[in-house]
């Protein structure tokens, strides 16, 4: 290394700003991802614990396939959110919004009482908590300070 004041340094200069990659995501994003994991785990535990009830609603094969697809999609989308991809956050908004809308619209159908009436209390609790957790996750990613994590990355950093 040359300590001469006339030779330019090889250190990079970043206009006083830290890069997003060095800082990591804000705690709101981390909390949202943890809530998603808790929500998924609670749902999965509920399905396993009350397999008899859920197997009357749909076949075992479709139930397992739906959970496998849901897990793969969730891990992928939340990883993309964790690294700051705005399109992933918007995708989650659309999918989460549709799921909450679907869950709440079922309440107003006659078939809802046929399905939920015989459900164990923990299943009913899960049906109420899951949409609330989803809305909390969306709030953390879109309305809290966590939304700043998704600012447009400089060109060349898109993945």
C-alpha cells in the first residue's frame, strides 16, 4: 500500500450512506417474517392435531400438496422480501389480500356454518387469528417504517 498523499486510495467512497446489504433489513421486516413463520407453524400444527376434521373437508393428498406448495411459496416470497425486493412485497399484498378476502367472505355463506360448526375450538381460533396475523404482516411491510427497506435499489443490484 502506498501512503503517498498524491496516490489515490483504493477504498470506495459511498456518499455518507451505508448500503442496505451491510445493514440488513429493519426489525419490522424481521418481525413480519417471524410472524409469517409462526402463522404457518400454528396452521400446520392445527392441521396435524385435528387431521380427522381437516380430512373430511378435503382429501389427504390435496391437503398435503396444498401445504407443500404453500410452504415453498412462503419461503421463496419471504426470502425475497427479506432481501428487499419490492415486487415480492406487492405479490404478498395481492395474495394475502385475496386470502383474507376469501376467508372473510366465507363467513357470509351457508356452507360456512356446515364446515365451521363441527370444527374443534382450536381450529376456529386459527381461522380467526390467521387473517389478523396476515393483516399485521402487511401493515409492517407497507405502513410501518419497514416500508423504507423496499426503496428502489441502484441499477445493477436488481435480482
